[in-house]
C-alpha cells in the first residue's frame, strides 16, 4: 500500500539491493561488519543469496569465479580498510585473469579520510583500488546508486572483462529517497557486453595467412571458455582439421580426448608450428612470451619463427610480446564465425606429415603416461592418485574441478582429461595460491554441480578455514589434499641442524581430514588409490562436504613443479 500524503522512502541499502537485482545479480559473496552487516541482512531478507565467508579474500575469489562461470559480474561485499584490503587481492587477480567482478566496500567519511583525522578503519580506498583494477567508482549520493551500479557492471563486462571497485562511504547509508524517485533512479543495463564484430579486411588477412600454413595450430585460452564459443570453435577445428592445444582453463572447450587435441604433444607442436591461431589466449609467461626462451626448462632452438593470428576482444593485446601478423579484434564467437564463413566447405586440411608427426608423438607420450599411471607404488605418488581422479572425471564429466598447488597442479592438469567447457578452475595467470575454497564455494553455488578440489597441502592452507563455510552451506564439495608434507615435497632439511624445520616443510603426517570433521563434514584418510576412489565415490553419492587426506610420497614432487626454469637458483643448479 502506498500513502500519497506520507511519502514512503527507500533507503540506500535497498536502492543498492534493488539495483543489483534489477541487473540479474542474485548472489552476494560477503563478510559482514559495519555497515555491511545490515546490507547483508537486508539483501537476504529481500531474497538474495548471501554467502558469508571467514576471510574476504575467499569471498572475493568466489565472486571472481562466479563472474567467469556466469558472464555476470560476481559481487563481493567487504567492510572498510582491512576488509577491503583482504578483498583487493581477489579483485586484482580477477582483473589479471579477465574475470568480471565487482568489489563493493564500505568506507569512512570522505571529510575525515581526506584530512587523515583517524576514523575507524580509515583509508583512501578508492585511490588504492584504482591501479589494481579495471575501473573504480565512488557513490556519495543515494540518487547516484543506480548510475554507480550501471557503470560498475558495464566496466566489468564490456571489452576485456575485469574487476571493478565500488566505494560506498558511510554517509551514503544514512540517506534515502522517496520510493518512486528512488526506483526510477535505478538503471537496467542494456547489452553490457555487446558483440564486437571483426573488420572484414582483418578476417581476410587472417584467412590468407592460415591458408598458406604448413604446420598450423590453434591455441585455445580461457577467454574462449569465458566467451561460451565452444560450438563455433568445434566447427572451426573440425572443418579445418587443424590440431589444437588448450591452455589450462580452456581444457574441455573440446573434450581432451578429441582426436585433434595436440595436448599430449605440446612441447613438440608449440615450437614447431608455423602459423598459430590464438583464440582468447595471451602470449604471456605461460607461453614463453611467444619467444620460446624456455620451455619446461629447456631452450627451444626452433621457437620464434611462428606467425600469429590473434583473436582477442582487447585491441591492445596484439604485439604485446611478439609481432602479430593478423590481429582479429572482436569477441571470440563473432571472430570465429567470421573465419568459418570465409572457410566454407572446401578448406584444404593441413599437410599429412604435420598431422602424422603429431600423432606419432602423441601415441608415444600417451603410452608412456599409461605406463606411469599403471604403477601402484606405496606410498602413492601424484600419478597413481591422479589416475583415480582421471577416471572419476571420465565417469562424471559434469564435475567442476578446482585445482591449485605446484606438483598437485601440474600433474592434475596433464593427467586429468576434461570433457566440458568451464569445468576446470585453477590458479590462472598469476599461478596464485589461495583460490581453492573460494572457487569451490562459488562453483557449487553457481552451477549446482558436484565440485572436486585437488589441492596441494600448502595450497589448501591458504583458504582451509573456509571448509567451515562449505559445511555451513552444506555444499557438494569434495576436497582432496595431496599431502606430501610440504611445499613441493616434504624432505627438505635445515642445513644448520638447528631446531627449526626447513621453510618448505610442514608437520609430518598432518590429518587435514579432521578439519572437515570438526565442522560436521566427512573426513577420509586415504593411503591407496582404492581408498581414494571409495572416498570420492561416497562424497559424490552423498553430496556431503568431504575432505580426503591423500597420503602422497613426500619425496615425489619436484621443486616449483613445472616452472623450475623460472627459479634462478634451481636453474643454476642444473646448468
Ligand atoms: P590463458 O591463460 O588461458 O592463456 P589469458 O587469460 O591469457 O588466457 O587470455 C584471455 C584473453 O581472452 C584475454 O586477452 C582477454 O582479453 C580475452 N577475452 C576475454 N573475453 C573475450 C571475449 N569474449 N572475446 C574475445 N576475447 C576475450
Ligand atoms: C599467493 C608460491 C607456488 S606453489 C606453492 C607456493 C607457496 C605451494 C606448493 O606446494 P603444494 O603443492 O601446494 O603443497 P605440491 O604438490 O607441489 O607439494 N603465495 C601465493 N601464490 C604463490 N604462487 C606462492 C605463494 C607458491
Ligand atoms: Mg605439497
């Protein structure tokens, strides 16, 4: 009922909640405290899902991966100064990975902050956020909340997606507007991520280059997974017959078992290809900057002669590391469709010797891997444990796999095949530790699917307290801690013989499984592949929060996993 004489008011809390809902944002990842506590309560009362965490970084990571999974910005709410800073790592990581996310933090009164008068949790948050994200805005008046949300959404989603900071000073939360005026001030953003069609001459240039290729290769990155262009990409791959390689989070855009996957011949095809089509992938350190300086610790002599076609929504990505002969600026779906239109049905397949050479390597490497996986050492090593995980994913390909660690990451990436897009979520562009539980929570919340998190024991420690969050919301998350007693391995010793253990070594035989039990979840202690399989099967059947402590040979890992080459002292040792 509205009373036309005594005008009803809508406060800033509700303007914010309604502004988000109007734009299809129904979930908030948060950590309460003044004034966010009330905002969280009111959001829940208004029917939003509020997932409350134990540390802001994990709420932020959850929001970031929700953005990747849904193409809507994930929203993280924090309190000021320390809460904001805790969330900022996730915002910066989201921006680095091109995930759309909005960090909303409460902040102190401008007047006090600007004169540095020492307010409760005082900090000039806007200034600090600015260099670490794609855009940062502050809303000071209730009537601007709608505009603030609209600008945040457009900034997060349009062009190259990224993180946005929205600063809400305390003063805002004391304001309200007449209800009609308030509602009208809100904006429903129309077409926040418009398709971007590549120029016809750019498409022609790319096709010309591709036509002349003797050893073409398609390289898929997580931008292609985000773009949801799997149908177009499959057509491009199959119509041209060109072999392809997925970057880590692009695994599953096409099933890893696809006959054109060159993943098992990766170190051969990368330096050997003559024309590489990059689709939503950057030529950063993960691709040796396109210069082949080092690959798996070795120097490649042949790398460097490649010509590139690069599909990217960012017009400034091309030439960032090496010259790009044919940049295609646009969204992946539109660019690949344009290539497909030009390719028609009579495209000549790549030369047989290129395809044959890849097939040979692939067969050899697959056989080698099969031999390793068939071994059953005691204690388990990474391979024998991950053979189990490989089978689980094959049997239940809808499972979302979250993965972090060093060896625990590298072995999982190469052993566990993915069958569907956006099912593999990992440490991304920075190789950051700590995404594990935040990503797991959001994956479960956003997809409703079973989540399987393969975690190094060190990696797990960064977000381990969030097992309480997983239990509290009763999420179908099964965590496997690959417990090798430390960072990389558990065998380092203190060279002085002093009482402190080496810096990479943890408490021996720690029982991570008991952490889950402490909060009412299921703990499993697994020393064999059979016990690991049983634990995972039971977790999937019950969908209960489960933590399996998988005992891994503490001597099994290598220093820095696969990036030993980046470690100056380790590189010197082997030189
Ligand atoms: P990976 O780590 O898998 O190699 P990167 O994060 O390095 O992937 O690269 C992703 C690229 O995808 C970024 O350069 C980004 O600009 C681009 N990108 C993101 N979304 C789209 C899209 N919808 N269309 C085209 N390119 C996109
Ligand atoms: C935020 C440096 C890279 S990998 C790793 C660390 C600390 C842990 C490796 O041990 P884990 O894996 O997880 O037990 P495993 O299987 O090899 O034993 N801080 C941040 N990010 C990174 N990447 C680091 C430190 C690092
Ligand atoms: Mg470890």
